C-alpha cells in the first residue's frame, strides 16, 4: 500500500509538471525544498536538498557559520531557518586591535575589523573617557552625531548652516611674531594643538596654540656653492639632498593626521617634515619653477587612503605625490600661467587657479579629466590710468547706468585664490576685488560679489598728482568645510566673514574681524569639543569645558579657529606693502564661539 501510494503521487506530479505550465518560463516559484533550475518544471531530482527515492529528504551538508555570513544570495536549498547558526564566529579579539590584514581573514571579518578601528578612532578623536560622569549615554550621542556628520561629508554636500551662530563681536585673538620678513602662510593642526607659520626668511616656526609660545624653528639652510676653478672644481651638492629650504617659503600644508608638514617656495622644492620628531623627511624636485601652492587630500586616516599631496608651481603644472610611500604619482597639465592656489577635500578632486590665464580648473583625478571655468569680470581701472575718467564710480557690468556717471567694466586680470565649500561648490577671488561662487554644474559664476574689500586709493606721480582708486585684491580665501561660512582677506585691515544662502545661490557679509597687514592665507579649524575654551589666550567661559555639558553640546556648533597668515607684503611679490602699528609678520588666530556657548 505505501509503494502504490508513492507511485501514484509521483505520477500526479509528473502530469502536473507537463501540463500545468511549470516550465522554465513559468512565473510560479519552485516548491519549498526544491533546488532552483533542477529538472523540468523547476522540481528537483537527486539534488542535495531534493527528494530522493522513497520520498526521504536527503541530509544537507553542514555549513559553517563563516559561509553563512559571507553568503550574499539566498540559497533555496531546503534548509530550515531554525537550523542555521546565525551567531558571530569565534575570533580572537586581539586580531581587531591591529590594522594589519590577515591572510586567512574573510571579507566579513575585514569589514568588522575596519568598523571597529573606525569607531575607536572616532572615540579617540572625541576624547571620550571611560567612567567619566557615567557618560555612556553621552558618548553614544556624541558618536551618533559624529557618524552622521561623516556620512554627510562623504556625500560631499554643504550641510552645516552655522554662519549665523558664531559671535563675531570682539572675539579673543592670538598674534604670533617671529619672522624677520613677511609671513606667507599659517596652518593649524585639526586637533587645534599646533600652529605652523612660514615666511620669506626661509624659516618655518612651530607654535603651541594653547599658550601661543614658540616650540621649534626649522631654519633656512645655505645652498652649497662651487669651489675652485677649472676642471677639478668641486661639484655643488644636489638640491635634493639638502635637508631644508634655501630660499623664500611661499606655501604650507598639513596632513589630515597632523604628522607631516609640506612646504614649498622659491627654491623649486617640496619639503616634507615629520613634525612629531621635528625632522626633515624628504625633498621632491620635480617642478621646474617655484612652488606656489600646496594642499593635502582631506581623507580621514581611518579610511586607509593614501596621503595625497597636490602641488602647484610657476611652471604651470600640478603634481600629485603619495606621501604614504614618499613617491611621485603624476603631473596634471592645462594651466597657461603660473598656478597660484590649490584646494581639495575628501574625494580625488582638486580646484586650482591659474592667475593670469583667468581660469579656475576642477580636476577629476581618477577620470584624468578637468573642467575649465573662465573668469574675467571686467574692471577698467587699468584703462583709467591711460586716460579714462578717474572720478567716475565703478559699477558692476550689467548694472543700471546712473545719471551723470559712466559705467566702468570690471576686468579681472588675475584669479589669485580659491577654496572648496563642498565637492561641487567653490569660490574664487582675484585682483578685481570680486569673489565668485561656482558650481560644477555651470560654466559661469552662480553669483559674484564685486568690491568685496572696497576700493584702494593711490597717488599717481603725474603732473597734477591725481588719486587713482582701484579695487583691493582678494588675496586669500578659506572656509569651514561643508558649511555655509567662508572668509576672505586683503589689505584693508579686516578679514571678512561671508554666509551662503540655503540654496547655495548667493552669499552675503555677516561680519568681520580686525587683521592689520596683508592677509596671505586663511584656514578654519573646528576644534574638538571645547579645548579652545581652555586656552590661556582664549579663556572665555569656564563652564564651557565642563564635562556634564557634553551632552548639550553634542548637537550645537563647535568653536572654530580662524587662522590667518599676515605679513607686511604679499606672499608672491611686493606689489603691496603695509607697515605701521599692529602689522606683524606672523599668524593671527581668532577663536569664534557659538552664541549659545557664550551666553
């Protein structure tokens, strides 16, 4: 009786499979326990999970927990979910404490190890301490806020609208002085601990930001000269073997982890310094003219990405170096004039300005391509020197002509500086005094602010000693990354703070801070927690650094440092000189506090 029953059951199944349309083109799903794609009609034969003779279910081979964890596709092979071992595999915890890869490590284990290292890095960066005020819940809120911020930064869009939250009325400031000649650049570490300044004296000075005191100085070295005459004269030491710079230093850049400092200048070399040991590491001599711009890719160290350095030169090229292995990668061509400034963010892209070629170029390094944005708003003050009406007020091109006045056109002869607000939005400034807002989606500026730092009056040595009014150059730009706030500098005695609108279509002035001298560089540093409040020169609110307030500050804007390199003259020349009371060759550091913290 049982044999007859099973035989008739098999016949019924065979008839249903041949006449019911359960072939490969049928939309019906195979029965549970049947291996997909086996036999006609999708039913299984003698598969591992199919039915064998006599209707018995064949035992499936036992699968390890590791195989289940790595499986991306659902296997319909008759295994019951209750029988799966979904527990994490037993692994040695010490294996996750190291960043080194294991030859037997599976992809899932690697993801788990990297995630754990990333979280440890986040905790370390936030300065979380175990057992401090029973702060487990507070730590979770801080980590959650940090992870959300990292996700938004990886998306590459402006997401911090904080320009209105900072108090710009009489902020605490720190002034450093130590260079004999004009200071050309100033950069601070991301942890707001160290400050580095460079000057035309060929020196680099390291400062302690908490006290404002000098810690170390990298001195200019003397270039060797040929000695003797004739065929037997001694050869000069190759420039690449000199452990320092031999001429003016024009640019500085600090790696995201704060361990390497890059410098470049008039001696055509890129210098790499280990700032933890205060030692020279390596010199790159690939450029054929002066180094005028440097920028590190801002990729976090936890992502294990190479430490990429972008450099720009008067030889009209950009070069990329990998400082993880201290090697050269490639050269980027396109500019038709000296490259004056470079900026970059997390992705493998960069923005550079070419000075007199009046272009801003957006470089897509992986695609080996570039987008060219042409500036050149018209100014007419050069034409005014040749006989134009010097008394007429200059107006923006396209503006309505006022009665009795001539409309002058703003001609931008050189684009001097740039900064990236996010991965697709950036601003530039030049000798016309205009600041232009750009997007990679449009070839023309989205918005242009003329005369960002006003007009400058100069006496012209002519018969009647006329006064020439011309725009002040925009000499430096810097921004708080992925935010709506950026700053510009010139020689009018102030650093101006600007705010983007919510739709990123324009910007407006929100305030200014005093800065006597010529501003040659600008940088924003978002200080972790409120270490800035503990600085001796920036002591403002003792309660701001108290640990119980950490939870309240988790969602508030952090204090930021505005770092400016200020000198008596411009970093690439002597077209403008400013001397007088309060003008120093060094750095100006301004602490900006959120109004909520200051109240």
